[in-house]
């Protein structure tokens, strides 16, 4: 009986050592907060060791969620992936979340923004099952297998920080707390320099304007600007700027192939907007030519010939627009005849 006492004591000491080695949820949250404070944007850089410490070695439910951006230095040179730009948008999202929740320790400790690089953490990429980029995953407190982490849709990633924030609010049920805090386009020093340049050049500009000797008095400039505004409007460029839409997307099944036209009504790429705008521009230029230039031709045969070519060109352009709309949305366009005609 006396020999069993040292054994029991040893077991108790071992259990106490194991309990001390396993960090509590509060300890892990404190470590994550420390790592976040060390990053200028609040993005925690993960590796295989940290993935094991904060995810795979922690029992569920965890007291926090992790939104992870997957990166690869060897692919940053591929312009079609936009990895540097998307990572900067992810950093803006992280910095905005930290700024809006600076005084709220409870909310700020529920979600942490992280990135992980393929060259440093190939094992973690395998645990998540990530094979294509760009890619982002949300690991919720109840996520057991990392492969079951919620993947951010490709359209949400490509649209930038605002769309990523919508994903966080929808999936993690955590509000960003305010708008995305973007740096100003120009600094105060640049504003002062431009203001000084305008003041210095103002007397010379006013004199040229009064004499009517500036490029603003050239009607070819205004005609070009009118065409630009028309193309800007019909090609959906404003939509692309507001939603921060990419020109093209890489094909997930074949990374060497680019997608110029996205099939589905929920998203429009910049390339397809410009293609539709080009077709609208053809129709607009044909109408302008017919109504302003063709009427000045004296030869009736020439007028009819150009009119026929213009009609065929306009019909081809409109038919392409209708075809692309049907392919993209599934809606078809057909004529409705009055009942009296049937």
C-alpha cells in the first residue's frame, strides 16, 4: 500500500504538468491579441506551428474565429491573380475592424484576421485543402476539421474589402462596426503643392481663356469627351469602380486560363462590361453617322448603300448583346404580337 502512494503522487504531478502545458482559451486570446498588436494592419502571420497551436490543438468550441487569407510569394507576379491588391484590401479590412472595435475588447477578441504563405506553410495548405489562389477561409469556433472551414466566394474576394466585410457579417455574425477606413488619395503636402501651382498659373490661364486660345475651345475635345462619357456609362465602368470588380478572373480548374465572361447574374467582370460597351458604341456611332453625316450626301445610291451597311452593323451588334444577355442570365427576348394580329 505504501508503494502505491509515490505512484499516485507521480500521476497527479503528471496530470498537473499536462494541465499547465495546455493553454486556456483566455491565454490563446491574449496571445492572438499580442500578435495582432505587433502587426501594423492587425493581420497575424500564421505558419504551421501557429496553426497547430491556435486551431488543430485546441478543442472546440474555441473562444474566437479566424479569417485566413492564403497567399503565395511565387504567384504574386501573376497579374491575373491580383494577390498583392487583394492582400492590401484584406489588410484594410483588418485595420478597419481593429479601429472600430478599439474600445470594445469583447468584440475585438472574437475575430482575428490572419494570412498564411504557401512557401512557409505547405502542410497547413494541405490541412485546409487549398489548391488555388486567391482563397480565404473563415474558421468558426465550432469548426473541427479545417477542410470544413467556410470558404469565401471568389466574387467576394475579388470585390475587395467591402465585400469581404459583408462575408464576415453574414458568416461570422460579427459587424465591422463602421465603413472601411481607406487612406486619402493624395496627401496634405500634395494638396498644398497643387494649390500653389494653380495660384501661380491662374493669371496665364485666365488670359488664354479670355482670348479663346485654349484646347477647351476645340470642339474635337468635347466630341471625344462625349464619346468617352457615353462609353463610360454603357460599359458599366461606374459599377466596376464602386464594386472594385476585376477585369478577368483565373479559372479554378485551369490556372493558366482566364475567364473574361462570368456566367451568372450576380457578378459582372470589367472585360465583359467593356465588350458590351463596345457593341453599344458601334450602334451609337452608326446612328450618329446616319443622322448627321449621311444626310449630307447628295447621291441617293450612296446614301442607300451606307444605310444598308449601317443597319446590318447595328443589327449584328444588338444581336450579340441579346445573345450574351441570354447566355449570362438565362432570360430570352422574344416579340409579343397584339391579339388583333393573330
